[in-house]
C-alpha cells in the first residue's frame, strides 16, 4: 500500500523514491557527527626546520623600549633591572609615560624556555590593564651553528 503510485500497471517505476535515500543520508550524517570528534585527538603542527630568521625589530634594542624578561618562573626583569611581580605593572606604566610617540607604545615580552605559560599570560594581562594593545613576544634568533650541529 505504501508503495502504490496510483497507476494501474504493476510494472517498474521510472521515478526515484526519495524517502529511502533521505533515511540513508540521515543515518550517514549521524554516524559522521558521532565519529568526527574521535578522529582528531590533538592538532599536530609541523615546525619549519630551515626557515630564515626575520630581522630583529630595531625598537627592541633601544634604551627607551619596554622589554619585560622572564628568564625563569617568578623572576621578572624590566630592561636589565629586576622587579617584583607586584611592581611590574606600575614600573611598565612609568616607562610608557616617558615615551612621547603613541606608535612606540609597545611592550616586548621575552620568556625563557622553561617558563610556565601562566607567567607569560599574567604579564600580558597586567600590560593590557595599562591600555597597551601592542605586545610583542620576543624569540632569540636561531644560531647558524646550531643547524650544523643538529645535522651532524
């Protein structure tokens, strides 16, 4: 009864019955929705090996630039002077007040390899509370000798 078309002949139909196709597509959609999250447990990122280093920003080396260094956990330096975590925002604010040009209101953050991510984020949050939108993360330039040592 459900397959009756209203025609008098019992021969083959020339029209596509869409209902079973929709059922199959919905089942496949549900299967893909359930399986897809398990296919990607983490994101793999290939780090480039032979990449040319970008040029160092000239503003980092200026005496008037604001560079916050974190060589290890809970050690903070502003320029070459060690500061406490509680005083960091205040000292950065003082240094930024001395900079006249608004375009040069950049705070550079340089972190050691073993420094926890949370320490870097805390410094970024303190700097952003001061109203600074330009924050530069500084990485050491790749040494030319290190590639020769790694290949040999």
